[in-house]
């Protein structure tokens, strides 16, 4: 315990072995006053920090020595850099990893300095953390850019130049206040001790508070103008410009004078004002008329090997009641005839293409004669559909032991033959399907085509053979009834401008508006009448053994009514344009519209059904190709 | 027999040929002289050759002569 002396003065000694570098003054005054001792208010302890690591004074020698010891350790490491181990030299890179002990902060004597006088020392706490990273970083790995110089690309710009820079935002800008206080970090915790047993000499007021303020006199930092970044404009990606094709450059230069080469050519200038000759009086305005120029292309080849054949005077025919196209031509040399005559291998198929329309025929026969200086044979052919009829097809007998649809029965006839039947070839206006009861479909020694015709004709349908495929289209003889023809789909529209010849033959015939169609042993009798007519003009009753169903009989009756009445057979001749140009190829079974100058029937517009067509290409070479369609017009419906 | 107008030579030729008239009649009596009385579908009485079908059955007649007996089929009507 400390006791105040009785004298009026007393001596105090403050032991201070620890550095108090920043303490300006410590004043302790004890003033006796009436038996009481007053103490002066402890002065404020002002700490001014001017630098973090100012050179230590003498009292800092211990700490300085401690730092010196660490330098010795570092020196040893530096020696190792100068003289690397011989055995390890080839394997070590000169800028390799620093010795392990340098990376260990514990090895360095940067620990808390030894406290010599712990009782009266104001420790400074741990060293600031910011002092350690520079030392460690100095011995770290070399910067990455020093070790990878090969990544620099000199022949093309960096990839980032090719991309548009992304949009960026401004971050929080450093304010002057933050700049003033950010350098100094107050150690936490901050411990200040004024000696071990020291007590303030104030018996009356023990444990007087002592205010110690640590701080930094913040100097006024001149507020720098905020550098508010402006938006950088987008950098356009740049690269090597497109190379112009120099080969297409126009070769320019002096032109050649035609006049100069032709010395005899001279401009004739009349030397008189009078006209050289009298101009004729202008006539009437010419009449503008359209001209259609057809450039026909005909090729005849052998199907097996594409051998070109010299065939002239080609004629191709089909009517609505035939099941095969017919072909006729003239051969004028022996080699062509030898290439297409039937042989032991069978009939020869030839392909005829006229303006894009292709047919395939098998040459059935030829006839002709050879005279001196003239060789000429006429050849005939038919579509390959003839193979399903006599004399090529075998006959068979059949009876349906179960119910079968007509469509199925027709396909069964053609099974394994390679020929196809398109029943529903056209949308709408199709022949209905029906069902044969057991035993109702029976035939004996019939070819497949005879069976197909019997099935088709029982419902008033026809078989239209394909031009260059093996098969038929089964369609109604008249797809749309004559009284519905104005709203029906037209397969071909013929303008009068393309027609070279038009003939018409009127034929009277009775008109019916009702028909009775019945089977004989199967099916039912169906009395069919046309709408809104009352059926007062019935056709003769029709009994057909092949009629077995209601829909079948109804369709057959519709054909009887539709094909009645006075009619005209029109013969229309026009060119044969390609399929992309109207009217294209007019085929039997089509519904055709003829357009004269007007839009009404009185002005020459009418519609009809195509019953047959003939294509003729007389002569050879650049021949003229014409198609002659035979069309039926019904007048009374 | 179909009589549709045609441009096919064979069809035009067959359309001109007589015969092949087929009808189904109802036999009313066998006359015993090789003929039979019958009525057509609309009730018209006719005389046909042949007595092969006994009344009141229906017979198929071809060109005016009884061919075979046929069953009575159901009747229906339709409009087109």
C-alpha cells in the first residue's frame, strides 16, 4: 500500500520501460487542501499517428533486434537462391517456390514482442495484418503473366475485341471521409495499463475514471472531383474486311472503233433539204392479236435401256370406255424396228414423252413393207394394263365365301400382279363402296380386267388407265351430275384462243328423271328419282345380276339419269402444252370448261365431260402436236 | 344394257344391237301352251314365253322369254 507522506511534498516516480512514443505529456499533480488531496484531472492522452512504422527509438531496441533476427533467417534463404543445390539444380526452376519456412508466418519473428515489464507497459497489441502480406507476397510465385508469354497473340486481336463489351454500372465511389479514416486501424482490443498497483491518490473517490482518447487528427482531404465514368460507347467488332472479288472487276479501257475498221462504211449525209424519198401515208392502226408459239419436244426411248428410237407420225388414243391407251407410230429404219419388235423375251416397252407428258406402251405388233429406197413400218402398242386382259392374263374362277367389299374384291383380283387400282383417287365424286353378300360375287374363267370391269360397270364407273404406271383409276363415268356441273371442279379449262378447231354434233335422246335399278338374285330394287322432278320420266328398268347393294344401285341409277337427254358431241382440237400450262393434257373422265369471249353460256361458255382424246404428232423432227378431245355436253339437265 | 353415249367404236356398235332386254316379272299363270301370263313391276300384264316358273313367283325374262326364277327382293327408293 502506498501512504502519503506527511510532508508537504512528495516525490513520485513513474516507471516507464515500455515505449510510449506518442504520449505527449503526463502530468500528475497532488495538491493538499485541508487534509484532502486533490488530483488534477488526468490530461488527455493525444495520440498522433503519422506513420505506421517509424524508426524506433532506443527504447525500441528489443523489438528491433527481434526483427533483425528474422532478417537472418531471410538471409539464409537468399543464399540458397544464389547457390542452389547441385543435385536439385536441374530440376528447380530459378523462380520456383520459395523455401517452405518463408511461407510460414510462425517462423518469422513477427510475434508479439517480449514483455520485459508487463506491469507498466502499454502493449501495442498484434502487429497490423497489413504488414504480413507484402512479405509473403514477395516470395510467392512469380506473376502469371511472366510465365505464360506465349499466350499473347500477335496475328489477331484478342477475343474480347470481337465481342461487344457488357454494360457496366458505377460502384460506390470513395468519399473523402472514408479516405481519411481508412488508413489507421485501431487495434482491437485496445489495452492501456497505468502500472500494476498504481491507484489514483484519491481516497474519497476511488477508481476515478481516466479518459484516454486515441485517434487521428484527420487532415482535411481535398475533395477530389468525383470521376463519374461516362458510358463508353460500344466498340464495334472489327476484323479483317471482306475481300472483294477482284476477278469480277470490269476490264475497262479504250473501246474499239467499228467505224475505223470498216473503211468502206461512211455515213451518208444528204446534201439537200428535200426528202430522199416520199414517205408513205400512215395506214390504219394494226390489230393486236396474241400469238402462241409452241416448241414441242417428243422423245421415244426404250424403257429397258433408254435407247432412243426414231418413231414418226405418233398417234395416241384413249376413250372413256377403254382400259388402255393405244399407240401408233411409223418406223423408217431397220435398226429401230429391230430394237422394239417382240422377241422370245416378251414385248418391248417404249416410253413416249411429249411436252412432259409420258406414256409407256408395249409394242404389240408391226406391219409394213420394204421397197427399194423406202423402208416404212407401222407399229402398234397399248398400255401395259393390257397385261391384265387377254391374251396375256390367265383366267380364273371365284366365288366369295364370305362378305367382301367391292374395293377389297377389286384389290384381291390384282394381288401379286403389280397393278394397282385407285378407287378413291379424286376427293368427292367417287364411286361408293358396297358389300357383296356371300355368293353374290361369282365368275368363271375371267381375266382380272374382266372382273374389274364387271365390278366398275355395275355401279356406273369406268376404269381410266394411268399413262406411265401400271394401274387404273376407278371413277364414276360422270363424276358430277350435269345439273351440278356449274359448281363442280373443272379438270381442264380451255380458252378459245388456243383452240384451232372446234366441231359439234347434236344428237337427240330421251330425257329421264327417274330410274329403277335392281339386282336379280341379291340386293334390292331401288327406285331413284331426281330431286324436284317428281320422277315422271322413268328410264327403262334395269336388272343386273351384279347389283347387290343399295348404294351401288343408287349410283348406277344416277348415271342412267345423268346420261340421258339431248346432247352434243364436241370435237375440240388444240395444242398440247405442258402440264403447268392450261389446259395441259385433256384426259377422258375430266370435266372441262370451254371459255369463249364471254362468261355466260349464251356467249359461248359451256362445260362438259371428256369422253376421249387423241394426240397426234404427224411427221418427224419439230412436229406440230395437237390433241383432239371429244367432249359431251348435255343440254336438257 | 347400258346406253350411255360413247365414242368407243365397240360400245357404239353394241349399243345398236337389238336384244338383251332383261326384266323381272311376276308370273300370274302358266297357260299350258308354252307361255305364261305375268305382270311387270308397274302392273302391266304381259305374256312371256316359257312356263318354267310357277305363279306367283317372280321370273327373270330375257328378250321376252322366262329365264330363271328369281327371289322377290326388297324395294327401296332414293333421290339424286
